[in-house]
């Protein structure tokens, strides 16, 4: 039986990159269609080489059933990238690799390998920039900076995912004035079986103006599971330009899962002696995990200046955050923090630091 949405025998496609499945084995076909659905794609289905010819060159990837290998070899359709052979039993390695197959998959045993291969072929193997933002202590504006960074990147035309990694925080969706937007939260992601794809994240997360948000629900569900963080970052890396992670002020497996994937870790440090003591401890841990680390200095009247902080922490200073008395009122009114000039300046500095330029 053919799943709803599949297209038979090369009929007109609405997407030239649609995958192609070539098999006359309905049992195998059902398994392959289910795996395609897991990565968010609907393939064109051909029962033989003749009906596969039209889509052979343009398909995003090809899954050839073991039953179709001989027919495809005789048809001389030519070698191409991203060809996978799937079978429910024995198949000829010689025929598979003569076709240029990258993988020979025996189903259902190789389902995990199949989903990984289909996902990579669909979304590519590119890496989004990941910027993790943490505060050396409470009240320095790290979450606000993370939100403004995401909003600024979205305005530049960069597809941006904002991850709320602080389960005890107030919620980034609330900070941005999007708490009523429909979409999944961390608790829903934790309960999702199987592999996540970047395309599925874009479909199910709350979004507006090129910014998607994964935050915590108000019902208290969801856990700080490092495996969930790693899965989300792996999926996001293939489908977003930038991922911004708002980290908690603790260094554990959850935080480390984000820091290890980060292009840059940005720590907001207060310009005061007591705050610098906490910053030194946090920075020592961050620098052992993140490939690159920088600080932003939250200055206050009669506090330490930027030069003194830079000397104390021995980490590059990327910007200075000043107090913005209008910020709290803007957030309380549901307008979000995006109008704060001091936060926008720091956001631009962070984007420049990771090499992201305006596309608009």
C-alpha cells in the first residue's frame, strides 16, 4: 500500500528536489516511506527504471530497492550522488555499488542509519553558527541580550533559532512577548520519539520574522536532558543560519552539550569586584568546553570600567552593556527588548564576531 502523499511513477512534481524511491516491493516501500516521513519529506515513487528516469537526476536523493537494482543498471541512467539501496533481505553489493550507492541498508535493522542518511541528504551537512550566552551572575541582562541577538539576526534575514536553556528562568517566549504563540516547547520535544529534523523544527516551533523560539512550557514539563539539547542542535545546524542559546549559570552536562557545539560563548560580566569573582569561576569552566569565548561588560555608575574588567578576566571584551531604563517597561508591555540600543549594539558586535553579515 502507498502512503498518502507519495507520488507514483514520475508524475508531475511540485518540488524538483523531492526524493525518489524506486521499488515494486510494497512491503519495502511502506518502510521507506515511513523513514522519509521521519525526516519530513514526501518522495516520488517509481516502480521501475523507466518510470524513474524523469526524476533520476533532479531528485534530492534516491532510494533504490534491492528488487530494482538489475533494472536500474540495465537502464544506464548514470551515476549520481546520494543513492541508497534498501532491502528487506539479501542484496548484491556489486550491483549496489555499480549503481554508485553510498549505503546498503537492510530494513528494519538499519532504520537509524537510513534516517540519518536521508536527513543529511535532505538538509545538507552545513553547520549553523551557535552563540551561547550566559550571565556571570543574575540581573546582568544575559537573557535579554540573547533575545535581542536573535531578533537582530532575524532582521538581517538570518534564519535564527533561539533556545531557552534556563528552565528556571522566566521564559524567552515571555521576554519576547510571544508566550501566546502556538508551537512546541521543551516538554513536547522531550516526548518526541526518533530523530529530529531542522525542517520539522521550523514547522512546529513558534516563529515570527525569521526567529523561531524553543522555550519552556508553563506546566513545568520538560527536563534539562543533554541528549535532547544535542538532538536539537544537530537538527538546527542543518536548517538555520544562527542558533542562540540562553544558558543557565551552571556548568553541567546540559550546558556543556550547548557549549561544545558553540561557535562562540559570550559571558555577560558585571563591572563590580564581587561579580568578577563569580565570572572568573564561570569563565574557567566555559573556556574548557567552548572553542571561543568573549565577554560583554555590564557597566554601572561608580563601577569598574571596561579596561579593569578586561584586565581581570583576561578574555576578549566584545562589547559594553549600559543600563536601559526603558527596557523593563517595553518587556512588560509585551513589546519585547528589541528596541534597546545598547543591546542592539552588542548584538551587532556578536554577529560580526562570528562572521555573519547582513543579507538584506
